[in-house]
């Protein structure tokens, strides 16, 4: 949204009526509609809804008053809306059959035959006529672009009605009072303004004469746009007031070159602010009066007038002086209002707006404007701009500062500008300017909570933050709530999970390294204990590890940076868990980094195992060339370690898996025989022997030698049972089901899959669970049991999708076939 034009737009207030039981649906519609309303060049829209009623106000009276003052009603009609006694008794009668026009909108499908429609007819309900003539749709039936089209069409109808409504009364509503000659308006000029419509609506409500508060308090961290919001809100409200007076204690501002002094600022103190207000209203000699008399003299002078005060940057006053100023504004005449901005949270008798990050669309608009005349920013992709938005936490000042670094020295793109921000000098440090004073106000619990969050890149549950921060869950929740109010952490809608604004994490690591390090030590010790207790082949404990994983995953980087022996122990304990749970990406990253770490310290033995693990992940992904490269690295590492036959067998096994993926059947079978010979040389039957026999059977299966494959599957199954290898028993039973599928022996395949499924579920191995469900779906479908097959097909498709498995395509095809036949 650009700054106000020379000719102010007509202010249109509308009354919103909807059923809270409709959940998120009204919010989705309003989000789309607000985009259109904000862009309207003819009107400035202000919304009123029942959530605007302050505690202590009489609901029915306030609704009656709001309906009288609004220009039209927007009714979001649904079965829940029509079934609401409250809406039927208090809101609908104000518009249906009343004097005020209304726009009823079809939120979701309504049975007009069996519903009491409260006087609304089906023809009155706005529905969206689709371009292709597929009928008129309720909003709930419109997805994606269709939802945006619904809102655009609705806005067009609203605008047309308003033009018709105001045709006989062209003056701006509400009419601006005639301003006396002595009117003062010293608002600073806004060059641009984007987004913040919700906040503007809240301020507009707070400034209405009938609202029982002195106005609005806007608080939040530096650079979030508090002053701009206050000025824009004052511009919109200006027609309601005789005077609009702006007083700021801001003493410095941040530019791309660093902080500079504000030339026209006043001394940040309560007496000086009172004196400045007095000067602006024409009482220049008030400073000659005793200090305690001055507030009363000002109040007497503005008594017959409507004055709007904008008091900016109150955080520069100490607490006692802030309290005096809030007492002053709370005692203003009812015709006067105030907008106050502050970085610090204060509980006052006003509408309090905790200013959070700029929304994504508004931030992209802001960056687009900044790109004018800046070629390097103009070349930045949408993805680069979105990354900048996420890293800065949507802070407008940080966005402007970082963009201002482009072209300076070697700073040629947004990534290098972000790096510069993290490593800025003391003379030009935007993070210090924005977050420095807030850090000094942190409680011990807030510091510990923020330090814990520095280790997480995604939103994390409170219970994990509390454990890591060494806080009770209640203390952590309180600290996170206060940090959210200062826009330093980002919660989900339910405030159950939280993430730290990335730049705040960078700043805290720099300014509080000792707290961050202490928290990291606690994170590493806790994660290590959980991995050792629940990892390895303790398959029945994997659910414990999965539940705790969000609090364990951040420790992997700490293990990689720490002691190598401890790192390799972790890597040797996690493979089954990571494989079974489908955490292949995390497993691969850990393996390859741990391999490099082992090589750096001369630990070639563990380097071989990490290369083998990486190769097996590539095998699961059907990436033959990568498997063969890992086989070569595995063999080279074990050779340097002078390893024995069992270790050499790992490298050869990977080679056989790679050849099988390449459909080089003879080479794959040859490698399998080589591995079996190495295990025979060890003299006893082992898990390795069972695996080698199954690998041979797999290679024979894809080569078409079904008889040999069946023989070796059964042999591998015998060895697995003999050595107590539960994973092998489940796997080779699944392999026999796969063999029966290849033979189109549906009954045998079903039998083997039904045996294998509970075994794989007991292990918790998602890939195997997915395969056995897929096998059952296919065999049941081929036996004409599509309805029974459907459940298994859905499960298989869901798991293969989650795993990113190449088998996803075939699973989807079987699911589609089941859907058609069921």
C-alpha cells in the first residue's frame, strides 16, 4: 500500500458477521478479500467485528452502535451461521429487513429447504460463477486460484454497490469536520507503506470517539515499522481530528552507512515531551510554569478540540517517566486520542498492538519498490527475496539495510549482503541497533529459552525447548510468550511450537556465547543418552527415539564438531532407526560428513563403514553410479585400515548392489558369490551370511532365475532364524512375497505378505511395511477383492510418498486401479 494520495479516499466501514464454528474458513476468505480491499483506489475499508468489543463493554449496545455507524454488513453465510442463536437474535436483524445494506456471501453449502434461513433467500446469497460455466460455487468449494477469483468477483460486486450507494452523497464519509485556522498537522511524510491492514483496522477502532480507551500502543522490536504504522494510521484518521501532533524522542536512526543522529529530536524525558506538546498547541511559555501544573494546562487548552497525539519511541524514557506519560494521555479529554510507540511491552488501558513481522506479500512489494534503481536487487530471484525475508524475520529495517549493502565492495547479491549483516562492524551493526536493548531486558528464563532455540532451524515443541533450556514447561511457555510479543520468536497458530528469527540466533551466538555453549553441552549429552538407550537393534524402542527426535536432530552437528570416537559411536548406533523411519536424507548427510571427519583424523576403519552406509542409502534410492562410487571408497578405506574378510565383504556387497541396479546380472551374481565365500571363510554362520544369501536371491530374481532365487531366499531365512536375526526373517519373508508376485502366484504372494506385514510392523521399518501393503493391495486386486485391497493401497502410497521412494509411481497406479474397481 502506497502512502496516502493528495485527495483522501472515502472511508468505508463494514460490519462483519460470521459463525466462529466455521473454523478457519472465514479467515481464508477474508485473507483473499483483504488483498482486494487494500488495493482499492476509491475507498479505504475499515472492518468491525465482535472481537473488537473491549472487556467491560456491553455487547448488545456495542453491536447496535457499530451497525448504525457502518456503511454495510458483510454476512458469511453457512449452516453454522444460520444455526447460531446469537447471530439470529443480535446481528442478522440489523441487516435483514433493516435499513442498512448487506452483502450475504455463501461460505459453504446450505440446504435452503430444511434450514431456517432467517429471512435470507437463496437468490440473495453471493456465489461465484465460474468462467467455464460449471455452475455457481460456495467459497468452501473454491481452491487455490479459484478462491482468489471468488474474492475478486465479490470485491467487484461490493465496490459496485458502494458506488451506487454513495452516488447521492458524494462527500467523503464520515464527513471531515471543518478545521479551524489554527489546525496543526506536523506528521512526517511517509514515502511508502506496505501491508499492516489488520493493525490499521485495530488502530482505527481505537481512535473512534465511542471507544473507551485513550488510543493505541504499538510495541515491538526496533525496525519493525512501529513509527510508520503510527503515521499511516494518523493519516487515515486525520479527517476526524482538529489537530494531529507528532512528538518523537528518537535520537538516532539506522542507515546503510550506519547510525546517524536525528537532528530535530527532543531530549527523551517526560518534561520535554510535555513542553513540546504545549509548543505545538500554542502554549510556548508553558515551560515557565511549575512542572506539575503543565499537564492540566494542556488538557484545558485542548478541551474544546479533537486532538490526536502521536508519541513516538517511548522506550527512550525510563520506566517512571513512561508511567507519567501514560497517566497524561489516559487523562486527556474524551475527544482526544493518542497513538504511542515503544520497543518494550507495557500493559496500559489502550488497544495494544504487538507488531510482528511484515507479511510475505507486503515484504515482496517493499523489496520490489526498493529494486527501482538498484540493478543488483532487480536481478534477485523471487526465491532469493523469500530467503531474505525468512532470514530477517520480515523486519523492514533489516530488509532496507541489507539491500543498501548491495554494490558496496564485493557485495553483489543478497546472500553476501546477509553474510555482511552477520559480521557487521561495531560502527554499522544493524543487529545491535535492533536487538541490543532487548537483549539487556531478557529474564534468565528468556535467555535460556532463546539459547535453546539457536540450535533449531524449524519450529520445535515447547517440551523440547523446556528440556534443553533446563526450565519447567510452564516457565518455558511464559518466556516464549513474552519473546513472541517482542517478535523475536515465531510461533505456530496454536502457540505450541516455536522458532527463532534467524538473525536473532546469529546475534545471540555472538553476544551470549557462554549461554549458547552451555545449552549446546546439555543438548549433546541428552541426545547421546537417548541414542544409546534407544538405538542400535533395540527395535522396540525406536518409537521412543522417534518421539524424541526433534530434540535430538540438532545435536548431530555438535557430534560432527566434537570428539570423533563419540561421533562414530553415534553413527554406528543410528542406521537401523534412520533407515526404518525413512530418515534417509538425515542419515546420508550424517554418514558423508562423518566419513570425511574420520578420514581427517586417520580413522580409516570407521570411514569405511560410513562410506558403506552412504552407499546403502543410495541403493535404497536406486542410484547405481553413486552406490558403485561408495563401494570403491569403502574398499579403499578398509584397505588402508588393513581390515579383515568381514569388512572387505561390505565393499564387495555394495558393488553387487550397484551392478544389480545397472541390470548387470552376471556381475551382480558374481559379487554375491564372492561375499558368500568370504563369510564361509570365517567358519560360522552369521548375519552377514544371511544377508549375502538374500542378496544372491535378489540378483537371481531380477535375472529371471526364479527357482534359484526361491532356494536362496529359503536358505537365507534358515540362517536368519538360526542366528536370531529378526530383521532378516521379516525381510526374506517379504522377498518370498515379491517372488510370488513376479510369478503371478497371487495366493502365495498374499500368504507371504500377510506373514511379513506384522513382522515388519513390529520392527517399525517403514519401507518394508509399505512394500507388504503394496503386495497385498496388488494380490487382492488381482483376485477381484478391490474393496479389501483399497486400504492396503492407500497405506502403501502414503508411506512410499513419505519416503520419497521410487516405488511411489507403481503404488499410485495400484491405488488408482483400486479406486476405480472398489
